[in-house]
């Protein structure tokens, strides 16, 4: 299948970016990179790759939402060609990231991220295999637009930028706003479209497999989004109020998630 070739190609490209391109580019754009501990360099490269993925997929997602009339008119059975391309790129990235997590589990592993990736791959498998639910699959990818801000927060932190600095505060505010807009505020629109689709002939044609995958993965991913939104909001509150309370490394990693 062509989609499998795209998945494999995406996986290979992201591996190349992680192992070759990111270390080379990072040395050019940031002097601080060369002084990082190897563990931090690994996560730096991972986050740079995730930013590239987010920009590619997020841009294509917006294009489909705005201009793909076939998908918007028939969200269950509309022409899935562009959506399949976008989903295949994401599946390649998710597989690359799962491999990275497995290889560096002691320093980067997190059960939330694994659950997120597996839920997404489970649902996207039906999109690639049967071409169903293109609108809803693509709509989920709008959440990637928050990832660059989350990653930039981590870059500032690892380079020891003061958290009260203007750049850090502005990025933190943008991160919270964009995260809320593309992951939380869109929920009523998404689920109203879901509700209007359930019970229709198009929905019944899906069969129980895609139906369960669609609903279960949507709810699971949004539970994670709500948890992450809470943590981001809590972090922003501490910065704005000047709280001196300490956080564990695990809590910081949760807020500065790059696997979403």
C-alpha cells in the first residue's frame, strides 16, 4: 500500500533528522547545545524533530480543514487522500517516537506518552486501512499546533533562561493559549460533529471496529489533554504569582510534553 510506504518513509526521515540533522543544525543555531549532557542532547534532538513534525502536520491539517470540501461535506466517507497522507506522516513519527522512548526509557519514558501514541495508532490504523472518518482523524491533528510552544519552553529551560524573562513568559503565555485553543476549546465543535454523525447510515456502515476505535481513542486522548492543560495552567500560575515551590523532574517533564 502507498500509505505504508509513506509511513515507512516518514519513520526513516524522522530517524535521520534525530540522528544526523538535528545535532548538526543545533550546533549552528545554539552555542549552548554543545555543553549539554548527552541525555539532554538526546531529548533536545527529540524535541526538535517533534517540532518539525508538528509544523508539517499542523499546516497540512489546517489546509484540509479549510479547503478540502469532500472531507468537510462527508466526514465519515469523504475522499481521504490528503488525510491519509497526513495520518501516514504522523504514524511514522509515532513509531519513531515509540522506538526512541523504548531505547531511552530510563530518562525519557512516560506511560502517558505511550498511552497517547498507542491510542492514536489504533484509531489511525482504520483511517489508513479503510479510508474512513477522514474529517475526524484530521481534526485530531490540529492539536499538534501547540507542540512547538511546548518544546520551546523546554529549550529555554535547558539553556537556563530565567523563567521571569520576557521571552520565556511570552512563550509560556502563548503555549497556554494555543494549547487551550487547539486541544480544549475545540472539543464542543468536535463532539457536536460526532453526535450529529452517530446513528446515521454512514455511521452504521462503519461497523463496530471503527466505531469503537473512533470513540474510545477520542475520549482517551481528550482525557490526557485535560490533564496536560491542568498541569500547564498550574505551571503558568506559579510563574505569574512568583511561587517558589519546587517541582520534581517528573512534573516538569509532564508540563513540557513533546510527545503529544
